[in-house]
């Protein structure tokens, strides 16, 4: 992600969401071992719901990017800078 920032001087939100999904997934895999009471069950359900919500946000971002384009795809942007 740092390499992408230095190459493009932009930090796409999609990469941050990918990192958040990865972190939540790792937490979910590690926390599955400790499902002994109902609190942990609600915690696991909330983490799963968060991953699903972030996945939906990625879908919306990619859908709007394909429909409306991205700022880095604008050919006139290179002429202005």
C-alpha cells in the first residue's frame, strides 16, 4: 500500500477496506477457539456482519468506479498538473 501511494500519490479507499477485512478475518479465525459463552457468540456475529458490510462497501465502490470512472482515469488530469 505504501508503494502504491508513492507511485500514484493517491491512497485508494478500497485498499484500506481490504486491510480492514483482512484484520477482521484474522481476528475471527483466532477468536473462534474461545466460543464458550453467549458474549463471544455475539462478538463473532458482529465481526462477521462487519466483514459483510465492508464487502458490500467494496462492491458499491467498484460499481460506482466502473460506472462513473476514477479520478486517476481522467486524461485531462495529467495536463492540469
